[in-house]
């Protein structure tokens, strides 16, 4: 039977990035994913915010043109609020290309990646799969998404609060649209969150997300209703792709690590509770996760895992969790209309400034540098 230092379950961005960092530290790393191809079953719009692109080396050719304007609409769709930045704030990635790039980077660093292999269970260092022989592993990284099985098997915390999101993606004819991010606050189509259209001049992504229990029909029906007259939507010029999945929005989980393993990305609840963005968090958290795992595996000292403390991250997110609850409290179209109206005109200046800080701000998630002991690179 094979023995490895680390099994990483999940070849999403969190798993592949963590695997690359661990393999760069000469650890013997095996990554498994149940998907047969990383270009299939994509669950994200792929909007990367400016601060992520400044911090991580994503190749430019995998990113669409920059988007600087956000338009916020009430349920009536009348009189949207326009918020504009002087910089490119959002770029939508070719996610199949990004996963392929992250896959190659992990493999070049020395990790072995097995696709079409499902993690089944782990106990006392023995990890079993469907589609591959079991292995012995010193440590498991659960990067297996919002409904993490690894979290349950290791007795770590699990996500309990979710939005569910769905979107369609299609190409648009060049020069026919103005790049913008249209956000619709309407609890009838997106209870507790937003409907969106992001069009960067090459592709349009039209989506909705919300609390599943508050949806009057399934998310796919709501998406079809929304897409029929979504603001800023351009005519498709190519095939439609459908994407969707759960989004954990209860904040980073408290108990993320134990001597058998740790969690990263969605499995750790590392999604901004307010914006539901998880790509920046999963990359940043992977850096800390890898650094903690390396220290622990080198020393065998369980106290090394204390640095990976979900409770500390949660404290930094109190404000965002509060705003999430306020967002979730907008339950009627009248309340949503009033909330957008509060941002209009001179009286709405302070509200617009808060919205701009959330949408265009420099804060990052989680602030991993603060969690490192003094003196570490
Ligand atoms: C519709 C939608 C749109 C979104 N849009 C954005 C956005 O534009 N910007 C943003 O920042 N965030 C967005 N998010 C959130 C973001 O996509 C996620 O937070 C992020 O992709 C999480 O990455 P991950 O690697 O942790 O998890 P995932 O990408 O979910 O990867 C988990 C992997 O684990 C694998 N897996 C699961 N169980 C097993 C098993 N038992 N055995 C083997 N493999 C397994 C899965 O196949 C999957 O490949 C969106 C989410 C949704 C649902």
C-alpha cells in the first residue's frame, strides 16, 4: 500500500493551490477529485476581485477584460444606482483554464492528481476511495467543498448556513455591450441575496442566489424567470452553459484543524458572508493552511495547528455577518425598493460610500498575515 504525507480531497482552487504549496515544501502529496475533468461541473461565476489579482499570479490570458461599473437595481428595475471605480475592480476568469493552470502548477511542484476518484472515508491514517486503491496518509486536507465529507469524518465543524446559486453563461458579440456588473435586489428572485448579470464584453453571466427555503420555486426556475428580462443582458452568440451550487455563508467555521487533518476553502466556510465571494478567501486560506500543515508535519507538534484558528477569523467577520443578517432581513419587494432608495441622491451619499467600500475596498479575507508568528516569511 502507498504511503503519502498528505491526501488533499478536492481539486477545486483551494485543493489545488494547497497541494502546490505543500509539494513545493518537498511533501509527498496526493490530490483526488471525483470530477473526471476539471473543465466540467464548474460551480462558480469566476469573478476575481482586484485585490486577489494583485496578490496571486493568475495568467492574464485566463482573465476577461476589467469591469469598473456596478449598477444596483431595485425590484422595479427603475433608476439603478451606478457606482463607478477608477480601476478595474472585477475580472471574470475562464475557470476551466484556471483549474487547468492550477492543476499543472500542482503537478509541476510534485503533487500527484487523480481525477475520477471519490474520497470515501478515513480512519487511523487509512484513506479509502472509490476508483483507486486506499493509501496511508499522515494528514488529510479537506478541500471538498461546502458539504465536506472530510470535515465530518475528522469530527471538525461543518457548514450549516447556505445560499444556493445558479447561473447561465454565454458569449456576447464583441462591441455590442458596455461592460458592467448589474446587481438586482429583489427577494422574489433572489431571497437573501442578489440577481446578477456580469458582462465583460466577451461573456455574460446571468445568475441568482438565495436561501433555498425562501425560494418559491427551485433555483433553476427563478433563474429562468430572472434571465427572461434581466437588466443589461445581451443576446447569446454561442452555446449556453449552466452552473450552480451551494454557497456557505455562515462564516469561517471555528474548529478547522485536528492532528489528522484540516479544512480549506468552502469546506472551512471561507466565503465572505456578505458578498458570497469565495475565490479570494480560498486562495488566501490555502496559504495559511499549507504553512501550518508543513510546520506540523515537520515537528509533529500539535500546538502548530493552533495558528489555524477559525474562531480568530470569525471575530474579524462580525461586521460582515451582521450585514448578511440585515441583507437576509429584506424579505419583500417594498423593503428592497426602500433599501435601494436609501442610496439615492445627496441623502444616500453615506450609504453609497459604504457600498463602494464593500464593492471596491482593499480589505482581504482572511487576514492571514496576522495569524503568522513573528519572524515568519
Ligand atoms: C453559482 C456560484 C457562483 C459563484 N461565483 C463566485 C464568484 O464569481 N466569485 C467568487 O469569489 N466566488 C464565487 N462563488 C463561490 C466560489 O466559487 C467558491 O467559494 C470557491 O470556488 C470554493 O472553492 P473550493 O476549492 O473550496 O471548492 P470547490 O470549487 O467546490 O471544490 C471542491 C472539489 O471537491 C470535489 N469533491 C467533493 N467531494 C468529493 C469527494 N468525496 N471525493 C473527491 N472529490 C470531492 C468536488 O468535485 C470539487 O471539485 C460562487 C459560488 C456559486 C455556487
